[in-house]
């Protein structure tokens, strides 16, 4: 479905989301980052902040994830969350380290229930209408659409918005500077996951100046689209 076809519908307002997710929606973009060295956590966070992007999702794909989250959580004005949270044990570790939201590639009822009982915002992943429906019945209003590019991209999200108008999405996977605006124009997209802003190899090479430029470009796109939304 074309984004313009759903723009006039009564859809969820991404700036009135519950449970602390409003800040993510206001920022509009969440860098999804895998860190191999804790030493890179602070310079990465400061680079993103300087570019006007006060948010980062650290994936639980390396043994340094919890320590990196702990380091970033000490930086004022930086919203840090944990990604690829697959188990309750990982959720506990992430929150104890300082994660303020949890994201996952799929929907795990146990993780969602733990997050709810501990008042930690959770953004589990979905790909099909069935999964969206199950997540909606669990009381969730913001979901990660993953992998966005492979799952139908903008067209699929537009169709989901037509039948699930109370659900906001954070599409992740296959999104880059060239198509970011297309996703952000959808009324049911609260924010986009941005793995291209700070790729693992660029962080390992210490290319923080380039990361800063990518972050600033992403912020400029969000500002341009949301300003006219």
C-alpha cells in the first residue's frame, strides 16, 4: 500500500506511546550497534550525541554488551537500550547494566511478561500479521518490524497500518540513508532501527568521524520528514 493511502487514516500517534517509548519516537531513529570492545562504547556514544542522536541499541551478540551498556548509561542525555534480547536472563543482565529499553528480533512471551512486570519498555520483533496480532493482545503498542527489507518493507508496513491502526512500528533491517525517509513517512512508524549508522567494522577501525557524519545525515532526514509530517 502506498504511504499516501494510509496517511489520512486514524492511526497511532507515535508521540503518545506509553512506558518510556515516547522518547524513542521523538528521536525517530535508533542506531543498532554491535560492540566488540568496551573501550569503544564511550567514544561511540559521544560521537552520536555530538551528531544530535542521543540514542543507541547495543545488541547482545558479544560478551561485551552488558559492560558497554553500563559505560554508556553513565553518559548524561544518552538513551541506551539492549538489542537481540532472546531470554529473560539476558533481559535481567541488560537492565542491571543500565539498559532503559529492550529490543528483540522476535516475540518471546516470557521476555515480554518479565519486561512488563519490571516496567521496562520492550520492543519485540514481528514479521507477520499473526505475530502482530499476538503481540497486540499482549498489550504492546510498539513493535520491531524485522527484517523490514526482507519482510516487504514500506508496502508491508502500510498494509499492516491499515488493519492494526493502534500499533506503532520500529522497522529494522535493510534500512539505510537512501530509503529512511520512505519508512518515516508512514504514519504507523514511530522510529527506525539504523544498523548502517555505526557498522561493526567501522567502530573496530575507529572511524568515529565517518560514523558522526552518518549519524548527522540520519538526524537531518528525520528532521526533514517529521517537520513536514
